[in-house]
C-alpha cells in the first residue's frame, strides 16, 4: 500500500518536471531580440536590428517596426516589405534592420518590433537617445552690440561671453530660444556695447555641465569684405567653431 503511494507521488513529481521542461522548450521555439539602445549623434545614420531566432523557420504573418508615436515605419506582410516616413528597412536572414537617415531629437523614444507568426507572437524594444549636438556658433557685431547664435542645439543650452578671462555673461541678454520642427533649438545672446574687442562666445550645456563649443571674434579693420567664416567640423562629433564678423557701419 505504502509502496503504491510512494510510486504515485514519484510519478507526479516526474510528470511535473516533464511539464516544466516542456514549457521551457515551448518558450524557446522562437525568440525575438532587438538592440537594447542606440545613442547616435544628431544628423547621423542610425541602424539597428530585430532578430528572429528559431529552430524551424517561422511562417511570418507580420514583422514590423513602429515609431515611439506608434506609427508604422516598416511592415513585412505577405512577403512584401513596405516602409513609411522616410526610414529605410531591410529584411534579410530573419532580421529586420531599421535605418533612420538623419537622426533628430524628434526621433527619440522607444521603438517597437513586433512579430506575428505560426510559432507565436513576440515583441522587442529599442530605446533611442540622442547625444548632445549643435551647429557652429556665429558672432555678428553691429553698432557695438555683438550677437552670438547657434542652431541645431540639443538639448537646450546657454551662451556665455568672455573677454580674456573676464566673464561678461551678466552684461548679456539671452534671446528666447526657438524650438525647431526637428526638436533642436536655436539660441542667441546679445552682448551690449563691446566694440573693438576680442570676445569669446561659448556654448554652455547645463545638462552635461560643460562648454560644448566656443568661438572668438577677431578684430578686422577692413570693412566690409572682411567677413570671414571658419568651420572646424560640422557634424556634431567634433566641436564646431566658426565666426563671422561684420562691420555694417
Ligand atoms: C542580430 O543578428 C546579427 C547577425 O547574426 C547580429 O550581428 C546582431 O548582433 C543581432 N542583434 C541582436 C540584437 O541580437
Ligand atoms: C510619428 O513619427 C514618425 C517617425 O518619426 C514621423 O514621421 C511622423 O510624422 C510622426 N507622426 C505624428 C503624428 O507625430
Ligand atoms: C544695441 O543694444 C542697445 C541696448 O539694448 C539697443 O538700444 C540698440 O538698439 C542695440 N543696437 C543694435 C544695432 O541692435
Ligand atoms: C560666467 O557667468 C555665468 C553667468 O553669471 C555663469 O553661469 C558661468 O558659470 C560663468 N562661467 C565661468 C567659466 O566663470
Ligand atoms: C572661451 O572661453 C571658454 C570658457 O572660459 C574656454 O573654455 C574656451 O577655450 C574659450 N575659447 C576660445 C576660442 O578662446
Ligand atoms: C565627423 O567628423 C569627423 C572628423 O571630421 C569624422 O572623422 C567623422 O567620420 C564624421 N562623422 C560623420 C558621421 O560624418
């Protein structure tokens, strides 16, 4: 009697273990994995993949990437791949690779990869966060006032002024920043009544607590053909510095 009971409970344990292991096998029939996060520079191409891993090749009903605002970016349906909103998509070797050509602040957020197949329904997520970026700084002088501007700034930053080691920021007036359609900011600051002196206009990022870029005005005594511009890299990887000095007298 006792032996039968023992046998029965052993059988239960065995069956439970079998059920569990079967369960594990079932969940591993197919996995969907995407790049966890990407952090490109502004305006760069960004590519990342969503991969299907399975023992048997699944029959795909839908394989798609959608944007943080939930709009479909690319969809593989009935063997046909369609793309929307100016992105690029490639389906190759059980991977759906999404490419954004000029990454902007508005592209930030969580992207969703979805798969519906005969082996099940899965989703995977990729977080896109941009690095700091800005275009060149430009200084424009007029009637003794100097105005320094920067476009394509992200996140929002401030302009500080220096003359040698002297900090002149408190004598400047910051213009209200303007948010562009792409999510970057245009910022400007005017320094009042500082004629004929070499000034340093610097871009201060409160989010990273450092100066991202700076430019210096140089004194040019021959107006107005003396307008010049220098640019050391404009792609956001390299700190950009440029200046234009006008004498509109
Ligand atoms: C997707 O597959 C490709 C090629 O096998 C591999 O290089 C890449 O790292 C994979 N990505 C993820 C997120 O698993
Ligand atoms: C949603 O995001 C896509 C891709 O970033 C963009 O092209 C589209 O204009 C956005 N749609 C809305 C309604 O915001
Ligand atoms: C320079 O700044 C002063 C003080 O704000 C202003 O009155 C003047 O109009 C400015 N000059 C120019 C050319 O912007
Ligand atoms: C310059 O002055 C501004 C405004 O007072 C201040 O926020 C900034 O930290 C100063 N920068 C340096 C390098 O002293
Ligand atoms: C301008 O001033 C900033 C802050 O003091 C400094 O980091 C930067 O090197 C200066 N740039 C130039 C071109 O002098
Ligand atoms: C940015 O500029 C640097 C130096 O000019 C270059 O090495 C890099 O490849 C550029 N990156 C892009 C995305 O253009």
